[in-house]
C-alpha cells in the first residue's frame, strides 16, 4: 500500500485554532484520499518528518527548535482519544508523540531548576530527516529503525 505524510504547521495568526502551537501531520493512503488514516500532533513548528525505512509504523518529526518526536502507529488508538478527536469523529484519535527529546530533557532536570536553562538534544533546528534503507547501512542486516538528521549550522 502506498502511504505518504503531510505536515501542517500551526498559524500564529489563527486565534481560534483548536490545537494552538501544535503542528499536525496527516498519514494518508493513496487508496483512500477522503481523509488521513492517522493524525499526529507535536508541539512547536515541525518542519520535517519521515517514515522509518525498515519499520513503517515509526514516524520521526523534527522541529525548528531542535526537538525530535517519534510516533508509533502500533500503539492502541484508545490511548489517543481526547475530547477533540471524539468531537471531530477521528476514530484513531489525535496521536501524541510516543517519545520526545524535549520531554526527555525536561524530565531530567537539566540546569539549575529555574526553568531558564531549557535545552534540546540538538543545538540548532532540524532542517531535514531521512531514514536510510537497511541496504545502505554498510552491510548491516539491522531490523531496528535508524534516522539521520540534518541540523542548521
């Protein structure tokens, strides 16, 4: 099945946005273009996203702030139902990231605890993300997902 994704950044000018400061990613099947099969959500301005080349249920997104988000489409849809997805009749819910570098660092109390030392894994924004095919990993027969990010600077 042919699947593709679309990234829809938030708009600073839209004061009635249901998901303020959230970027939405639509996962589409070419056989059914009536609406996305999944809707993913991440904080900030996600500027690049890609599927894992070896495990297509993993999607990685990168933000202009340097955060990385990972979604796992194998998570049960029931974990992602909230008021908006129920009201909008989105059967599989609006999926939050399964993992985020922003959340991981926030939880580890980096800095002096005053909140002014917020950092990310990446020092600069993410420009692009790719997932190399297993054949391009120098003879590796790896079944795990690997991603490469191109950062600013």
